[in-house]
């Protein structure tokens, strides 16, 4: 299993953008069957240096991740909603295995 973890920092001068991004991302499992698990959330504001949005997605394999990464619905969210207000992004993909 492959886990994809992303944190996005959204421009604070666009206060409603983050909620719209989260809403759009939460719709992706309906159109991308390769998603096995998908969590999206807004930061609770408990620390001033935190990112704004977190995404944790799981896929059966690398091909599933690539299908998600390149899916037109996902690309549209990035291009239309995220890119215009993005300050920074960090991501990692790792294999999920036994502890």
C-alpha cells in the first residue's frame, strides 16, 4: 500500500479559499476509484506556524497513486483552486507496511 501525505499553506489573505479547497478535495473519492482511504482537513489553528490543509490518501500501489495524481478532477482542483492561493506545499509518498 502507498500512502500520500500533503500539507498546503494557503495565502491568509484568501480566508475562504481553504474551505473551498477542502470541499473540492473531499469530492474526489467519488470520481477516483483508486483511492482506498482519503482524509482531508483544515488546520485547527493550534500553532501559528502550521500549514492550512492536510491530505492523507492511500492507494493499493504506485499505479493507483499515479492515476490519482494525473486524474483530470484532481488536476482541476490543483489548477483552479489551490495554485492561485498556494504559499507552500510539502508532500511525501511512502510504503505502508508492518510495524
